[in-house]
């Protein structure tokens, strides 16, 4: 983490050594740059607080928080978001199993039904890789994947009226996406 901060600092030093070019291109003032940096760091800080907190969140919840942080960062600074994502994804890949987190996110009912995750190819591919890795044979893996898909589609049909926000008669539609999966002891 320290080397990542050092790289960001060195990048900032190079930028500060080119004041005439910055003025010509309409670059941000120091105060504006600090405000943007704080807005970029804030969503990542929220993810770190969840992960480092006293309660142990489900791994699907961690993935959901990280995806929400990425969206916020893109809104704040789409031009420089890729620089932040490179660092975050490098750490994520080296320290955690991305496929396992994605599979847990895909299978978590609070996210699966409210966000229609069945149509997300990268999530279904990650889920398939996890099942294949955990299965003893390709036949067992295929059977397990088919069984989960049937369960999810059957549960969707049975529960579609009870998912928060999907029922037009729901008195509290603002609950969509506000379910706190950290309270559940899921995958």
C-alpha cells in the first residue's frame, strides 16, 4: 500500500513541475485537486471500514460495496478513475479470490433479484469457475450449475412480488438496494 501511495505522490510531483502546461490545458487548482482526491478516496475508505470493522461482512457484501465505490469514483473523476481502479484491482487480485467474491455476490438474494444479476455475464462466468473448481468432475459441476439456475429462476418467479421495490403495492419502495447483507451470515 505504501508503494502505491509513493507512486501517486511521484505522479503528482511530475504534474506540479509543469505549471505552464497545466495553465494552458485548464488544469485544476491545488484546492480543487485536493477536493477531487478526497471524493475519490472517500468511497474506498467506506469499503475499508466495512472490511476492517468488528462485524465480519459476507464476501458478497464486500464485492457489492467495492462495485458501488467504483461507480462513485467514476462519477467524481471519469478521467482518472482507471488509475485508481488499476491499484485497487491489483490489490484485489493479489490478496483475495475475485471469483469467489463475485459468486457470493451473484448468489446473494438481496442483490440477485434487485439488480437482475442473472444477465451479468462476468458474474455468471465467475460463479461457473468457482463451481468447476469445487466440483470433483465436470458432470457434477454442470449438474450443480443447472440446479442453481433452476433454483434461482424458480425462486424469482415465486418471490418476484415480495422483493422490495418490485411490487407496485409495496409501501416502502425506497428499500431497494438498502438491504444490509452484512447482517446475514451468507457465503
